[in-house]
C-alpha cells in the first residue's frame, strides 16, 4: 500500500506531462503557441500593396470581401473550382480537404488528409487543384503530389503519389494547377517567381520564364513577388502573389498578358477562377479574426 502511495505523485506528474504535450501538439491553441505565438513574425506592413511592388502595373481592382467561409474551415491554404460540378474545393493549413457548394456556404464533405499530430501536419498542405468532381491533387511540404479520389462509399481516399523528378529547389510548394487538355501540372513555390511545368508522371519538363513581358522597376527583382496560388482556366494560367498582391494572367505559350494589382485584400493565400471571377482566401494566424474570402471580377 505504501509503495502504491509513493507511485501516485509520479503517475500524476506523468499524466500532467501527457496532457500538456497533447495540448501543445494536437490542439489549435497549442500549435499556435508552438509555431506562431513565440515565432516573432513581423507584420505585413505595406507588403501587400501592389503599387509598391517591383513591377510597373497599370491595371488595378479592389478586392470585395464577398464571402465568409463556414466556421469549420480555419486557415484556408488552397482553393479550386470545378465548373461541371459547380462546387469549390478548399484545403487548409491543417491538411484538411473541404468540398463546398458554389455559394461557399455549405460543406458537402470533409477529409483530414494526414493521420499525424496537428503540429506535424500544420502547414503541410499549401495548394490544391481539382481535376474533376471526384479527383483532387494537393501539394505542400513534400517532394510528391498526392492524388485523392472520391469513392462510392462517400469518402476520400489517397489514390496515388507522384514523386517529383527533375526538380532540385525548395520542397515547399505554394501553388498548383492542372491543364486537363495537355495533362500537365503547373507548380510554384513562394521562393522564386517561376512556374514549373510537370508531365502527368511528375517530371519537370520545362520552367516558365515570366519576366520577359514585365516592366521591372529600376533596382528591383522579380523574386520580391512571392507566389501564393495558381489556377488554370480557359487556356490561361492565373498566378497570385501574396506580396504586392497581384494576379498575373499568363498564356503558357506566349507569356504574361495582364498584371492586375489587387488592392485591399490582405495576405491573399490562394486563387480559384470561376465564372470570370477570382476567389481568394486570406492567410491568417489562429488567434486573429477570421478574414473573409475576397473576390474580384476579371
């Protein structure tokens, strides 16, 4: 009995340690404490203002805070739209996949794409593109693309993993898009202002140079533009930057056709093109007020 009593304090300490560890590693609040609260992130300042960016821009639009995503969706990191199905697909920093109706109001399905603790999957998925209503591809902090499929039992399953080849840059992808006709992927990081084109097997087949048709300001560099999202629609690639918020409309064969400065949107995290409009969620920390999803007419 005495021996058992002596064990009680040790068991209590162990239980407290487990509770604290799980709180820090597997709750929104704990992960925010570990990754953001003490991270010393600097404020955005004027870094979102497209007029201050490295490229001379003559076309500007004002972002419209048109939608508030359902409360279950925190920190959206990617968005895609399927016209035939008339629905949106949203990925989050917590490696979740949400399918929503065309009004971005009703969640039709939800899937956690990783079984890891929240602290491990936080930020692991940064981009999504929907190939059709039943297949999506996600990218992020991984040297591979994951293909997910909607099955007959009304659930999402990982269908395949495409290991990247011919790429030796940072494995932190911030944007992905798919050209259905050519069966090619467009892939981007937030480190360089370039887009990599991959074949259907995940091999890099070329890099798109974007600077030739842009008017660069004296003493500035294109890599000041940090790509946060890609989408492909109607033969055009749309590139969104979260620094100096700009949408670049690109003909993959001819280069940049338009550079559109987006004013008033905050730190734009991703882009989806639907019915001639660009839909853009905003990056934010867990402790910050949930921002709206912004829309601009193109």
